[in-house]
C-alpha cells in the first residue's frame, strides 16, 4: 500500500541544505565580526566556527567582503518590506518606526561591527561603491513611503519625497554611526530622540503627536 505522505524530492532537500549552510555561515560570520571586528576575523575562523570547509565557504561567498554585501542586501530587504506596507497603510509613522527598528537589529546592536563597517567602507572601493548603490536604492524606497505620507496628509509637501528620504537616511544612519564611535550608550534612546525631532520637522502642520519610537518598540515586543 502506497503511503499518503509526500516524499521530499532530492532537489528540494539539497536546496534546503544549501539555504541552511548559507545561513549558518552568514550568522557565524556576523557573530564573529560583532565579537572581534571585521578585520580581525579571517575566513579560516569563520569556517571553523561554522563547521564547514574553506572550499564550502567560497562556494557561497566569493570573498569575506561578500558577507558584508549580503548584510547590506538584507537591510535593503527591510526597506522593501516597509515600502510594501506603506502602500496600504493608514499612517506612515508606524511603518517608519518599524523600518528603523528592523534596520537597527543588525548590525547596529554591535558597536564594534559598525565601527568595522565604517572602516571597510572607507578603504575598500568595491564595497564602498556597492554600498553607495544600495543607499541610493534604499533612498528611492524610503521616498515612496514619504510620498505615501504626503498623500495621506501626514507629511509636509514643500519638500520632495526624495528630499525627505535623504533627511531620514542622514538622521538615522548618522545616529547609528556616531553611537558606534561613542562610549557604550542606549541606542534605542538615541534613535528615539532622533526620530522624534525628525518627525516634528517633516510632519504636516497640525499632525497629532503619536507614540514615541521606544513606546512602539515596547508594544511590538509585548
């Protein structure tokens, strides 16, 4: 009698194992970068900690810099998800708050990792150019959220959506970078203050005050 259970195809199992290996290498590298810094973490230590051969590492990532590119692409994914939510949102404020929360989860929780990223971006032209293109693409996605906010009457219209997006990028990313170069501080408080000041500057006149970024985070984690 034939079983009713579906038999997983070899291709399906192989693809699942590939995804699991990719994630394991990436997560291991992120942990080591956060603990030791990017420059002080050779590929050999990543492969040893991830329990994979060096050749396997290069099957997934052509270089150590490629891990940072994968991180940047994941950050871009956060922006894409936020832009999709904004299309049908009744307010863009919670969308922006959740977006900032998602972006700060990694790599912003490690000051050492952020400092490493700053150094690599300043000295590696290939990675710097790649990150520059991603920042530009991210700005376009944020601009669409800002445009939605203008359509809803939440955001001021004397500035273009791109200008509003640029201000947000400068404010939030600048806060993260300054935090990374400072003595240990509470990043949530820094971001909360930055966003509140930013919102007052970009909100349309008469917009009611909404919950702060930190309050929204508490509600999300509850």
